[in-house]
């Protein structure tokens, strides 16, 4: 009989193979760790690049009552604009008023009013005159938001959209 303290040659070979596998697995784990670090660094780089390329803007959608008020204001202004179109003198007075107005911060309500009036066929000068904004400001609003599909849905559909905040993505102009 063999001595129980002696390790059979098959067991030694098995232990050597297992040690070799453990060492290979350690090497693979180390390699995977390095790969993950490189991927994290690349993700951070891409995130930074994305922040430079895309300007994220928060646009709060008014609740149903405010949207109804905006629609009423648009309707009144549209009637006034159509009336002014018939009178050359009133149109000239509207231009003088818009030129003398002081700059002000544009809010979501004014953006929606401008877009709705433009959608109804009103001219930029007429919109500026009635909303109390400069012609350039009205033009910028139309340029910035006029082709945005989410804004078009809001302008044309009214309250059929879910009335929560959403993000508008605009390419950075600079």
C-alpha cells in the first residue's frame, strides 16, 4: 500500500493545471479591468463632446387653463391684426410702437403666441407689434422653434399633448 502522505502524480498534475487556470483567470480579470477603465474614459470624452454639440433647453408647457388663455389671446390678436391690415395708417402706428418698445425676457407664453399667430399667417411685423416684442426677437423665436416637431404639435394640437415638461434639443449656434 502507498503512503497516505504521498501525493499521487495525477493529483500533482491536477493542482498544477488548476494553478495555471487561476493565473490565466487573474490575467483576464486584470485585462478586463483595464478595458473597462478605457471605456469609462471614452464615455466621459463622448459626454463632454455631446454637451458641446447640443444645447439642452427646458421648455415648460403651460397647463390647460394657461393654454386656453394663450389661445384666446391669439384669437384676439389675430382679429386685431386683420383689422390693421385694412388700415394703412394703423399699420404705420404699429411699426412705430414696436420700434420704441423696451427689450424684455421672452417666456413660454409669448413663444406659443408668436408661433400660433405665425401659423395663422400673420406677418412678423404684425406679430411684433401686437405681442410687444422686437421684429428680430419674433424672427428669432420663429427660426428657433418654428420647425421643431414637438412645438408644431403643441401649436397645432393645443392640449392634446401630455402637459408636462419636455426637452427641446437645439444644435449649438456658436
